[in-house]
């Protein structure tokens, strides 16, 4: 079986790592990781945010209100420029990956009609 796609994918990942959005994300992640208290608080916030966003996706009662409450709870923390820059970089990387996955799924004919 021809496995050129493995090497092509590795090359593509290397090109992603050269993108400014990825470099920014890695930079801010590295800076934050050097401050254990800040990293722990960020991890706590990210976990809570993720869980609340999952609740929203599943239509859980008051989930949007709970997300707003989370934002209020972490207001001072979220006002820190380093945290703002990290979250902006993280969002940019997420959007880039979403674009990539979207292009792949739109262009690869894979039958999932059985899920309908």
C-alpha cells in the first residue's frame, strides 16, 4: 500500500507550525507555563469553559447564563493582557484547525448517510 500520504501529512503539519497563529499560541503557552499559579488558574478556567460550552451544545438548561457567570467569576483574570493574548492566540489556532478540517471534510467523499 502506498503511504505517501503519511509523509505529505507530516510536511503539511510542518507548514502549519510555521504559521504566525501557531507560533503565537506556542509562545504564549510557553510564557504561561513558567508561572504555575497562572497556568493552574488558566487550566481551571479552560476546563470550566469547555464544560459549559459542551452544555450549550447539548441544550442544557441555563447553560448560556452559566457561561456568562463564568466570565464574571474570572473577570479580573480575563483582563490580564497575557491571558487575553493567550486566549486570542488559542482562538486563532482553533479557527485555523476548524478551517482545515472543514476543507478536508468538504472535499473527501466519505459516505455517512447511514447516520441520517
